[in-house]
């Protein structure tokens, strides 16, 4: 009788040690929610910047620098830089956890009446005190028709249309042209490069 009571008293302790041993030797199912250590953290916090393209593709990168037209980056732990047009990048998730939207995904593209109302000017006085600067816009147009070869003004008209459409995507109301440069290298089509700033009312 004494031996039976002694055995029953040790049984819970034995079961406890058995379960602990099984837990140490049996692999856990890490595919279940809660076991993945990185599941609850953005990928950008794991030592890399994450660049999300407009197509939805995600790239692990190290962001190096920005320009008004390009983003310069390299592959993690590499020094060779590559550039990509800002318009192809939706957002960047930095390793610090900060998110920066580069090119918003526009659900409703502006209608013809929207962009046609935007004013394009070269006179800074047209920018009213109630307007704020939104962003820099750059446009480069190359002659593709006979009329554009003969009449440089047609290149300007084409550039103005693109400026208006880009400003419309930014909810702009006015575009101020800051700089224009014409180019016509020997044997090549004439081109026009325009740097401008988009504004909207406060």
C-alpha cells in the first residue's frame, strides 16, 4: 500500500519532466501564426530597405540617394549603384520602419477637363500668395512630326500638355516653368527639356 501511494505521488512529477523533454526534442511547427519571429514586423525592419514598385513587386535594397527624376539604390551589402525612374516606384519602407510614398497609385486618373484647366505660366507673379509648392516636374519632348521639326512652338505645346497632366496627378492648379533648354544635335531630332514647379491653393 505504501509503495502504491509513493508511485502515485511521483506520477505528476514524472509526467511534467516527460513533457518538458518532448518539447525539447520535438520540433515546433513554425508555420503556425505566432512562431515566426519576423511575422509581426515589417520586412523593412530586418536590416534592408524595401522598394515597392507600381507593379506590386518588392525589392530588398539599400537606398543611396534621390534626384528629382531618379532613385539610386544598390543591392544589400553591395556598392554598385543602380537607378530607377521615380514614377515606377510606389513606396519605400525604410529599415527604420518609416514609409515614404514616392508615386501614389491613382485610382481615378484625371479626366480631360481636369488637366486642361491647369494654368502653365513662366511668370512668377501668377503664383498667388495663397498657393503652396507641391513638387518639381520635369518634361523632355523630342520632335516626332514634320511640324515639330519646323516649328519649335509645337514642342512647347506638347510639353505643356504633359506638364498639365503630371500636375493633375498631384492635384495641382498651376505650373510655373523655371527653366527651358532646346537641343538640336547634328543629325538628331530637336528636343525640349522643361523644368517646372506645380502649385495648388492652400
